């Protein structure tokens, strides 16, 4: 079995600067033994996909509160697929109306975590769903 | 020192006896529910407060009378018996037409002031047609790219009568210019109009992170608005120093208090350094605080804020002018405390938070709508939020006497403790060379991040309870509430007006005005006159901010 640590890119796309959630998640994943790269603010989908490829991550955690999720999230998924990162999970956390959840999942988002989610649930999801690698 | 004092006072001795004779037998029979009781800021709360806890507090020196130094009990001698607080609901979404209609609806329902929320492209100084604006136009607020949008936004709202608060920071000077030009077109005189510009750039670097330029030129733009308004728009508040966003980012109540007031001191120092008369510009500085869940901690925070501000203005800056010493503030209930789960519970949270703001003596109040953890508020949710304030004002009786909780042993001890904690932070920040230097070192940012993480952990350990989330959660799907959806047609609508504006204006006049603005910025002159000229020529927000970016550059956040 591989001992490679799970690598996660925590990304903050769009113009919004509210990074409390992104930073809390980044620290919780780190404390859970994962390797975490935080993109910083105001990243375009292209920048996020490029960083995911360069850092060879298992998952991208997208924090979005501004309502721009339907524009930005599918584009991030598509760009990752275009780069051949088919196994890279895209997780979304933030303010997403319930009715947008199925649509985002159909477009390739692995899971959407709404406000009130415990960091433990996100850690568990990653452990359960990241495909082991050599 | 307090130890020996406490043990010798009659009350302290009596308390020891009570603990021995009454408390201990009771606790051994029925243990308390928890080992430690904490505020929402994770601060320890004692079992009981008595006069022994307020021995250090001197009534005449520290509490005093309302309308008198140090203003702990409020800035008005009659509290709310003379005038109620301004009910000012923050609103903005979609197109200027839609937001204009919401403003008129709220004014018709008895709201007494208007407060504009701008969308993210506007907050960041981008036009609706910038590629960076895609997906964000009209989403978190109203979209404004030029004077044409601003004219629609305030159509039929008389700016000489209605006071308007604008939540805008990095490009604040440009939106102020647009507001002034719209007022002028309505025939309203600048020396009569009033209102508030948030314009608090320091808390952007600390917490909300919607910045454009590096810190020092951004501070220069703020000072430009102080200078301009003091001379030309004397009843306007050019800044609202904001703890709200600092708290929302995860700060404790004491950190919110400390960083906000230290930001306020920094602005005063910059104004004084620029040669402004402290007693002319500081009376127009207003503040903005959060109202979070912990009722007494919040009330103590507001009371401590007034006391600290009065003392700092006197001691640091030598002012003795009452208006300089009196802190006026707006309060908004804590958006971060609202839950997606069982959203109607939020109505109750908001009511209690708003009550804390009122008992703390706020000058104006925004109550959040119950659906704000889901989306921007619907008309119905916005109306209940306003009605909550009206019920507090008209039905509860808390407005009948000034500072009704003053003298509570717990509250006075907590007010004193808050003040001490803030002063401890002031010493640290002063030692770093002031707030700008502290921000450059990432000091307040790290303190807040740390508190946010500790709070999250406390929630996950269920030491902090969130009803409907980590206790009393319902597994079956909670009742859905209707939410407001902003679709992409808003962008199309805004792009059309933007194109029309660009086509109809005099391009030469725009270029001249932008050149003048660059020159004023380069020569370190006040940028307001050139900004107003550019706005009048229908230069767009994006073009004006871009001209200033040419001179000032952009801020890059260091990694903390």
C-alpha cells in the first residue's frame, strides 16, 4: 500500500475575499495529516487547474460564497479533465442553494458541503473517496 | 493586587461564606452542567458577579452619566427617549432598477435610512464587462459601473432628505463622487446632504480582503475623502470604521473591539499628520460593530468601545471637544451566526442580537433576514427583519430608560475586562509601529485566523452549541424557504447600459479627466476634485480605478 499523503488544493475563485472558511478547512486538513496548498484569493479557473496539475493534487476544494458557483465550478472540473486529471476530486464548500446541488454533481463536482458541515465530515469524505496511488 | 483587596472587602468575605455554606452543599448534590462556562468568544464566565468584581470600577470616573465623558452609558443624555436609532437595512442586488424598487419598498414600510450593498465587481473596481466580473454581476449586491447606473439607483429618492449609507471600500472615493454628482443633479446642496461611506480600507487588509491598491496609497485616498468632506460636504460621514467584518472573519468580541478602535486611531493619526484639524474631521468618523450571539458580551463591547474612544481621543490626541470624544456607531446582527438548517430559527437569533445592539446604545441598526445563509433576502424575509426592530422599539419597553443594564455587576465587570483586553492589544500594535505596520506583519490577520479555528474546533467538540446544527438537528429535510435567485440576464442588462454610456459620452473629456486624475495622484494632491470630474464625464468605475492603479500599483497579500 502506498503511504503517499493525500494532497489537496484549497482554492478561492472569483472576486470574493471572504477566506475564513478556506483557511479553517486548510488548517483542519493539515492537522489531519494531509498536504494542503492554498491558492490565495481571486484565482481564475485556469489558474486553479494549472496549480492542481503542477502540485499533482488528489482533490481541489473550492470555497465559494458569492453565488458565482454555477459559472466557476463546472469550468474548473472541465479544465481538470482537459488536463487528464480524471481522478482529481472537486469539492465545493460555501453558500450554494439546495436546488443547484444536483446540477453541480451532474457536472462532475464530487460533493458540495453546505454551511454547518463539520471539518471531520470533509476529512472522512477525502479518506473514503481519494483513489490510492503508488 | 486585586486579590488582597477582594478578600478584605465585606462583600468578598460574605461571598466566601456563601460559597462555603450554600454553594458547596448545593453543587455536591447537583453538580453544574459543565466544568467551564464560556462566551461565544471562548472567554471564561464566572458563576456569580458581585460588587467585589467591580471594586476597580469607579462610578463617576468609569460609568458616569449619559452624554458625558467617558460616554460609557451613551452619547445622548436621553438615550432613545429623544430619538430612536435609525433603522437602516442593508440592501442591494441585481440591477440598479431592482434595488431602487427595494429601497422604495423599505422606505414605504417605515425604514428610516437607506444602505447600499454593491456587487463584487463594483467592490473590486471592475466594470460589469470585465472578464473578471463574469458570474458575479448583481449577485452579492447591486451592479454599478458608472454614473448612469447611480442615476437609476437613486431615482426618485431625495438625497437631501434620505440619508444613504454606502458599503464600499477600495473604490470608495469614486462611489462618493458618483453620489455627490447624482445629488447635485437632483438639485440637492452638498452642504445639506448626509450619509455614510464605509471607506474603511484597513479592515479590508485585516479581514474582508477586498482591496485594490497597496496600503499606503489606499490610506491616502481615505484621507483625501476626509479633507474633501470636511470642507465641502460637512454633514457627511466619510468613514465607518468597521469591526463587523473583523468579527465575521472569526475574531473574538475583544479582538473586534481592539482592532476596530486601533484602526480608528490610525485614521485619526493619518488625518492629523496630513494637517487636518482633529475637531473638524473626527466628529464625522463613525463606527460599525457586529451583534453576535453572546448577549452580555456584546453589550459590554459597545459600552467599552465608547469609553475607550473617548479616553484615547483625549489622551493620545489631546482633544477636549465633545463631538470628537463621542463614538457613534452602526450595528448589524451577525451574518455568520445564521444557519442554513431550520432557517426560521434565524429570526429568533436576529431578534436577540438586535436587542443587544439596542441595549448597547447603537445609533443605527441592520437586522439580518432569516434567509441570508442561503442567498440574498427575499422581500418577505427583509420585511420580517425590519419588523423585528420595530417590535424592539415599540413593544419591549427597553427604550424607556437610558442604559438599563448599567450597574449590573456582570456587565460592568465585563465592560472593564473588554477595555483592558483592547488596551493590551493597543500596546502590542503601538510597539509594532501602528496598525499599518501591524497589518504588514500579518499580526491581526493571524490572531483572527487562530480564533476562527479555535471556534470551529469548539463547535465540533459541541462545547459551543448551534441549535439545529450540532444539537437538535433534524435528519428529515427542513422546510424549504423561497430564495432570491439572480440570473445572468442581469449582466446582459448592465452591459447594454454600459455600452450605451460609452457610446454617448465625450471620449475626449473622459481621457482628459483621467489624465488629470493620474496627475493629481502622482503629485500627491487631493484626488477628489479630479475623481468628480471624471465621474461627471461618465468615465466608468473600472476606468477610474485603472487610472489610479497606473500610479499606485496593486496590493499583493503576503502569505501568512
